[in-house]
């Protein structure tokens, strides 16, 4: 190889490569038929990140619609109007929290497909928020929190919708000081 003289006209070959690149034919040329000088250009094109193919504008719009509806539901959960201490209303609340988590997951998948980074971050935040809301009600009922709560209401004490039950007052014991009927 060292004794052979290179007789190629590199200017003509580079001009031919430039024409192929300009016409887009370089992408259709098989690698074995492409000149050796075209390899760096082909590697540079292959290494560049490609825009997501087939992402429609309507997909991006629906991603944001899903996310905004999910965020509205997640924020609305802070204003839950019913008692959620025990019983059926607790399970309805937990189902609504599950809906917030599903909305977050749905918008996370959609934002991942449309390559919307900010929407994806908000979607994951919505999933975490739903997890927090659910954990706040479930953990006391499984014995993980300091306070404990019951899944089902005691017989005959189901709370009425729209009312909140006050925390139970401690029962008086005999060691509780009583008022004296003295001269004070």
C-alpha cells in the first residue's frame, strides 16, 4: 500500500458527494457503494438527534388538555366537600385520588410520546401529588402513622355527607382535678 500512488481526483469525488447529499440520494446509497470520504458525513448525520417523527400538533394539544384536566382534579382534591373519615365516603375519596393518579400517568405517557419535557415533569408531579393524597388517608389505616383510623365506620355512626366529625375528646379519668367549691 505504501508503494501505490493515489490517482483519485478528490475534488471530483467531493463534488459528487456534495451533489448526492444535496439531492438526498446519499441516504439511499448502500454503505458498501458509498465512497470512503462520505463515511464521516454519514456518521455525523446518524449521531444527530432526530426530531420525533409523526408527532402531530393535535397530539401536543391533547397532551396539554389531559394535563390541565388532571391538574385541575388534583388541585380540586384539596377542597373535597365530603367527610372522608370512614366508610363509603372514604372509598369514594380514594377512588377520586386514584383518578388523579391515572390522569397523571395518562398525561405522562402522552407527554413522553410528544417529547414535551415540561408537560412530562408536571405529569410526574401530578402522580406524586395523587400518591401523597392517597397515603395521607391510607397510612393511618394500615398502622404506619402515629394516629390510627378505621376503614369502616362503627355501627350507627355513619357521618352525614358534608359534615365533619370532630376528634373524639379524651374520656375523663378519676385523676382529673375537679373544681373545688372553696372561697375562691
